[in-house]
């Protein structure tokens, strides 16, 4: 039987602290703005997006094109199917599959965005979901990321917009 060799766990505390601080700032600002404006900005997929953007800023998944485009496409498809066919048990599965395919075909794949149809079906969201929390939340996370990476990294973020 073949033995697998795993590399030992190495924790880079500076990286852990900077990534978790970036995520904390973006989610904290979303939460504060939700309280102040009474517009819902907090969705679980934005926490996962924040982890990608702050933890793996060089990844294609973390670039604005993928983050903004993937979230929009996925939310739009989720909303369109929800409002066209309602909420049969299979609707959310089809919406998630179609959203994934559309993100892949448009080269805007952002894995956390695949959760948007599930969120939409769970909340029975209206079309306003595209603005609040989707676009509003994305602008906040991206704004925090642009400022944060400017002061914490030598490398440029983002690598590309379009």
C-alpha cells in the first residue's frame, strides 16, 4: 500500500492576521452599512468572496471581472428562474447549474457566486437583490480590498479589471 506524504502544517502568522483582518474589515463595514442604511448587504457568499479576495488576490477568481461579473450573472440567472418557474424542488438546482455554466462560458467564474441562486431561492428574493445586497455588497468588499491591498502588498491588485 502506498503511503502519502503530507507536508507539515506551517502557519504564517503575518499572513493569517492580514487576511483575517481584511475579511473582518469588509464584513464589518457591510454590517455597519446594513445597520445605518437599513438596506440588506450581508449575504454568506460575500464572506466567501472576501476570503478569496483577501487571501488569494492573485487568483483569477479574485479579480474584479470574475467577482463582479460572476456575482451578477449568477444572481441574474437565479432571479430569472425563480420568477419564471417559481420554486419547485428542482428549480434551485437548475438555476445553480445554469449559473455555473454561464460563469464558465463568460470567463467570469467566481466560486462563491454559485451560492447566489440558493440564497435567492431561500429568501424568495425580488429583482432588487441585484442591487441590494448583490451590487452594493460587492462595491463595499471591492473598495475595502483596493485600499487594503494598496497598503499591505508589494504586488498590484487587481491584476486586471476586464
